[in-house]
C-alpha cells in the first residue's frame, strides 16, 4: 500500500468512532503488515503513552508479542 493510501486509511480510521474502540492488534494494524507503527497506534492515546516501553526491540513498531504486553 502506498504511503498516500496508508495516510488516507489512518485519517479515515482516526475520524471514525472505530478509532476509539481500536484496542485489538488486527484493528490497529491498518496496513496488515503484522506490526503496529506509531502512526497506526496514534489512534489510541493509551497505547501511544506506552509505545516506547512496549517496543522492546526498538524498531519503531509493535509486534503482536510486544502488543500483547499492553
């Protein structure tokens, strides 16, 4: 998916009520790449506040294993 399309999808998600209910990994992994980026996590304030702590391998994304510790 192109960056532009990803941005549009994230904007749509953020502007919808789904954004506030997005608490499971698959819902937050908008582009379906198996990881949650900071941009994808930004729709969940609670997750964003813990993102750096949860990103134990410091690659800028949360794997399913890292997310499960949230």
